[in-house]
């Protein structure tokens, strides 16, 4: 075994498979690989953190059904322009085993639900915060820009001793000097970062100014593209930031909107995922044969906010819906009805009634502000949540 994690283990076979997979991804991204022993330790640390989260999910009763995994696999196949039956061969050509891919997808969904339960559902955004955010954007135009950012975290435990604090500070200073001196930032991130993005070269991707964690905003404001920040101390550790690119954001908010209605059904002790999905499939068949969608929604939908309106959700922009909902309706034409799909709220079928381009500047700005504030809070709270679980866990690495 590679590590003991509380009452569980990380096997060497798991570690070997993940090292191979991560190495392949890094090569595809044309990122230089760190020494094998360094990469192996980073991958092992990620597997340890994943095991800690899976143990917590099991204790909390967070489970992902086969139906949910199958639906996610169908979505993956659809996004790649193939059927579900073609997916195993496509994965094999990339050197991936279908069964392993399915297991990893189940873990991803489980951890996403756990994060939603433990972190995201507790994050709130007040109207006052939105007003302050928009006022700050008006006073500071750079807040409206979008930034391509990379990040290295040198983690510090909450109960770290003075010697451990000094060691972390020295490591952060060393990594900063090497990055400032021209060493590849992505390679340094893979080798030294304790962040969840370490094995992606520390890439955070494109973020609006307001979407970044609060502590990063002022740091980035003082950087030019290509520059690296000095280590910044926060409760989770030392952060080193590289600003890769900057681009301006449009002042006018004309968005693509969709008019959609849906039927929602939830699982119960008497109706599992498979049963609910079959019910929705039957309802979909009835609508395709001519029955009124709105009438069926009024009598069968379990969404208290829309059932009485025939399932009508009105006109909405892309940021309104849960990611799975957005994905399910993305390719639908007017009057088309989706196959059953799953979100955190339950199982749905949805019908698109129309599409339009809409100048929604003021409302969209407020919605985007809310999403940006939530995203920034989510990043900070998730990192703290992960570090807290890691600090509290018993972990023993095996040679």
C-alpha cells in the first residue's frame, strides 16, 4: 500500500495508475514533468485528500446511483459527438479503461455533492454585497477585466509549530525566487503546490476580477502580465500568483436567453433513481404523442415554484440553471424535449419553448455580480474546508 488514511488505504496500484494518467495529461498540455519522485508524491497527496473526502461522504450518506453515473456518461458521450456505446472504444484509444473511467466519474460526482452539502449550500450573497461589488466595479474599472491566473499554495496547518511556519515561509520564498528568476511556473506548481490545481500546473484559468478570492484581487491589481507576486500569507498558507493575461470585458450585456419549462421528480424510499427516470421517460413519450406538457407538469411535477404554472421557468440566461440543467437543454431546438437528466434537485425532463437575444444589462450585471461573489467565497471556503479535513486526518505514508 502507498498510504494509510484514517481507517482506509491508498493502494500502490491506484497510485501507479494515477501517476500515469497525470503524466499523460501534462504531456498533452506540453507541460514539463517534474522528477518522478516529486510527481508521485503530489499525486499521492491528491489521492489521500480524495480518500479523506470519500470517507466523509460515506459517513454522511452521500451516494451516487448507477443511474446518475450512466446519465453523466451519456452526457460525456454526447458532448464528444458519440453514443454511449462508442465511448469505451474512444477511451481505449486514449489509453483509458472504461471501468476505471466510470469509477473516477462516480467519485467526482460524489465529491461534488459532498462539496455542495458541506460548503456551497452555506454560502450566501446579500443585496448589499452585490451593491458594494457593482460600486467597486464603477470606481475600479480593472474589476471588470478578466484575468488568466496561475497559483501556487504552500499550505500551513492551523496548528503549525513555529518551526513549521518558518519552514513553509522559506519554501514559499524559495519557490517565489525561482519563479521570478524565470523557472517554469507550471512545473513549480506541479512540484510544490498544495492547491487542488497543482497537477494542472496551478492554472485557475480565466476569471473576472470579482470572481477571484478576495485576497487575490489587490495582488493581481499590482501585477503586469508575466509577473509573479511575492508570497501572500492567508489562513491556508502562502500563495504565489502569476498573472498570465488580461482582457477587457464588454460593458453591454446582450445575452442568449432560453424559455424553458420542466417536470421535476424526486427519489424517495419507494422510488429510486431508476424508477423515477422510467416515470419521466414515460411522461416524455406521452408528450411526444401529443399530450400537453403543461398539463402533465401541473399534475406530476414536484417543483413547488413552477408546477402550478405548467412547469414554466420563464426566460432565463445561461447562468440561471444548475450546470447539469444547462447542459441538458444546450442542444435542444424550439419545442424539443430532453431525455431525463439529474441535478442536485432531482430528476427532470425539460422542454425548450424559444430562444432570444436580450439586452439585459442591469439585471445581468447583478446576477453576474452575485455569481462572482459566490465563486470567490466558494474558492476560499473550499480551500479552508479541505485543509481542515487534511489536518484532522491520520495519514501514514508507506515507503
